[in-house]
C-alpha cells in the first residue's frame, strides 16, 4: 500500500507547480504550515467575507481558528453555525455558496495540474468551483500524486477513511465520497 503521507520530491513539486501555472492556477510555495498560515493571512483583506471549508489541513496549521475566531474578518462559518438548519436552510446555502473569499484545501494535486476535492454533501463545491470570489487552496507536498487515477486512489484509500473517522466523532455518523470535483483551469487566450 502506498504511503500517502510521504512528501513529494523537489522534482515532483517543480513539475506540479509548472503544470498548475500552465493551467492558470497561481501557485505559491512555502516551507511549512506556519509559513502557509502567515502567507494566507497576508492575502486576506481586513473585514473580508471569508468562508473556511472544513479541512484537517487548515485545522492542523491553525488557520481556521485565526479566520473564524478573530474580529479581523467577516467569517462565514460562525454565522452558519448560529443559524437554524430547519428554518434557514436556503439562506445558509446562499451564504455558503458565494462568499467573497474561500480558504480550503484539496485531497490531491496531480503532477499534470489538476486539483481533486472529494465531498459527501457537496456543500462547499459551488464556492470552490465557481461562485467564490477568490479561492485559496492550502495543500501540503504529501498531496501531490502522479495523475487523476492516483488522486482518486488517494481519496478512497487515505482521505476517506480519515474523514469517516472525523465525521463519526464530530457528528456521530459515517461520511461518504458522494461527489468529486476535479479542477483544471486553462488560461484564456487573449
């Protein structure tokens, strides 16, 4: 079984960055999670409407807390938690679908420049794929895979079991891979 926590080599990282840039996805490389957190905070304007997606990556570097618990941003997640799903479901969907800024992660990054995101409910996908004003993905080098097939394998054999365990602890129910978003942007010809 493949070790999905092993960091990509410098050569694999360079190849992936080149492919992402060729596909129109701006990339910034930092040395570690602490630097990633600082970089993202520096990119977000004060008082910006920011939605942090549920992410072990954001949680592990403390970025979700900085955004959601500070007074510096207009954080969407705390607003959603304060709403009643039974009476405000449509309003919640609209609020989460098109925030000005989205901060998230991905489950795999392919060396040919694709981003793969798996979801059970799909609630975050519209903001990440289309409706979010600006989207920032934070991803470690361990998420770099050869291609989409290997990305799918990483999702099903590594990411899903971890998410299923998290969902059981957080919600008392199993998770699932119901939707997978594959992002491959292409630069528009001018």
